[in-house]
């Protein structure tokens, strides 16, 4: 994902990300925590309408990328059921020590978003694994 977006692109991304988070049946406080930005509860309707946009800090862009990746992977895993997507986020998971993916995201912030994305998005997980193996090989050769 690009590090710099036009105002129009940020409006679209902001609306899209808020729409995904709304689809996850989150409270306003949970939405704000996942965004990790200086977003006020009363401003959420403005973000939904595209009247306000999320900042383009490195961390916010990374969070957006992971939220979009998780949403896409959930749609792939459960193409016909919004309810199953929400259930997956709210059901305790063995790989998260019986914590829910949503609680991992809320408690671990950006790292939690990445952990959940690696679990639900196998293509992303493979990319991360390949990068780690390449890095390890490069370190062994030096």
C-alpha cells in the first residue's frame, strides 16, 4: 500500500475501513481502538461519510492495510455469511491461546492486527514467512 494518498483516495479508504469495522459489530470505542488514531467518538459519523479522513501516518496506513487484508480474507473464507465473519472474530481461537481474534487486535494493537491477518490470510502469512526465511538466509551468509 502506498505511503501517500490523494485526498480523494483517503476519503475512499477511510469510508471503506470504517464500513469494514462497522460490519464487524464493534462498539465505537473498539473501532477507535483498532484505528489507533486520535479519533473522537463524535467524529465517527464524519469518517463514515468521508467528511473527515484518517491521517496518513505510517502506523495508520499499516493499520488500514491490515484491516483491509483481514476483511478481504474473511470475505474469502465466508463468502456468503456476514454472520460467520463476525463469529470468527468473536470466537476463542486455539492459536491465540483461546482468546478471540478481536481481543488480540484490541489488546495488541498493530501487532495484533498483523497476528490475526497472518492467521486468516494464508497468502499474507506465506509472504511474511518467505520474507523471514530470506532475511535469515541473508544473515547466515554474512
